[in-house]
């Protein structure tokens, strides 16, 4: 069935959406990426071009492959262009009002059998599914940053997800070279429920001046063998995303373990979101 997919839609072309569009195009799918306006389309195009250009410059893909992959991606500001999409992944900002707007539109625009997947990391997939008249065809497809590199994809089933929908999502994940794990819809799913409290603990240590940012990061990377330290990782993921995950964990479980570090919240309020805003625990750009 997945082999017969002619068109995959990706809604939202920020860091995650652009990476997801690239991954599908690399696997041979025709992708239509949708953004809200032409500036956002151009930013998305820039993310994809930079990532593919880096892969070409490193000799991972040839110029011809680079051009072929790029040619598989059409970018638009018109959601109506998804009227013939077979599978859609939503990767718009983590705001309920934006998700509502997108899913209401997708439900109206896409053919009745089209699976609508969400890359949300902090909202309830069940609530997103309930925005549509096809909750059985709504599933979480949660990628990790950077999406072109990280192998894991969480396939999130809600109580209303049809088993066939989850099976197709797992098949899709495998087709694009990812390792799917099947999880239930609970705050943080599995990976973020483990990872984000760890990042939050690191922010608390830093906030209490127990060590410098470099020392905290070195403890994790050089002491525990992790690929990057927690403060560098927070900057990569986005401090707003980390805070949103902490807040849903808190809302759902109300245990001190899931209380967001005060410094994390203040940095988000101050607009220090990490790499994407040019400043987080470290400066960028
Ligand atoms: N986009 C595309 N490719 C990228 C990339 C990006 N943003 N960043 C790095 N890469 C590629 C590089 O091109 C390189 O590719 P090749 O091996 O083919 O040459 C490869 O990744 C390794 O990159 P580098 O050599 O530059 O650097 P590195 O070895 O330090 O790896 C890293 C970088 C992959 C990011 C690594 O540090 C890592 O795995 N970090 C942890 C990332 C992580 O934990 N992510 C999950 C965050 S949680 C999340 O995303 C979920 C959520 O909902 C919050």
C-alpha cells in the first residue's frame, strides 16, 4: 500500500518539517511541503537546500542525486494542494489553535482515506484526532532532531487510532529508513518522558550555579558517553519545546520530578530559545 503512495504532504517547514520533507524525498516519495506564507516557504527551502548541500559536499550524495531529491519536493502556501495527498505529516508550531486550524483544513481537503500524522511532541494526539471526522486515521509520527539523522520515530496510537493506520505509519517509517517504535498517547510519549526531565535537571544544576554550562555538558558527553551535553541538546531541540514537554508532563502527573526549572521558563520568556533564536545556553551565528 505504502508503495502506491503518489504524494506525501508535509505541513510546516521549520527545522522539523523541512527535515521530514527531506527524509521522504530521499526515500523516493513526491513531497508537497506547505507553509503559511512565501517567507516561510523560502526559509523551509533554505533548510532543505542547506541540508542536501551539506550531504553533497561531504560526498554522501552525488550532484545528480541532490538535484533529483530536490525536484521531488514541491513547496506551496496553498493547503488545497494536498487535495490528492495519500499521507500527510503535520509539523507546525506546538500551539493548539494552529493545530486546530491545520487539522480542520486537512480533514476537509484531503481524500477520505488519507492518513493524517502529527509530529507533535507535547500535545495530545487524541485531542488532535478529535478535531477531525476521521480519528481512526490520525496517528502520531514523532521524529527527532535532526530529523535527517536520528533513526527513531515514535508511532503514537490513540484509543481511536485504527490498528491498520498504525501499521501503515510503521511501514512508512521503515520505508524512509527509520526505526519505528509503537507507543501510546501519554505526555512525553516514551523518549521525551525520559529525555526532557534529564535536560530539565541539567538546567536546574546550571541555574543553581553548581557548575558551568561547559562542565555540565562535558559531564554528560565525556562522562556518560552521550553525543552531546544536555544544555547543547536543549539549544538544538529548542527551549520552548523542552518547556512545553515539561509542562504537559506536569499537567498529566503533577509530580515534583516534572516541575520545569525556573530558569528554563525565564529563558523562554526572554526569547532565548536556543539555536533557532540565535541564543540559548550558548550564543549562535
Ligand atoms: N540536519 C541534517 N544533517 C545533520 C544535521 C542537521 N541539522 N546535524 C548534523 N547532521 C549530520 C551531519 O551532516 C553528519 O552526517 P554524516 O555522518 O553523513 O557526515 C552527521 O549528522 C553527524 O554530524 P556531525 O559530524 O556534524 O556532528 P556529530 O557527530 O556531533 O553529530 C548529532 C551531530 C547527530 C546532532 C549528534 O550530536 C547527536 O546525535 N546529538 C543528539 C541529538 C538528539 O538527542 N536528538 C534528539 C533530541 S529530542 C527530540 O528531537 C524530540 C523532541 O520532541 C524534543
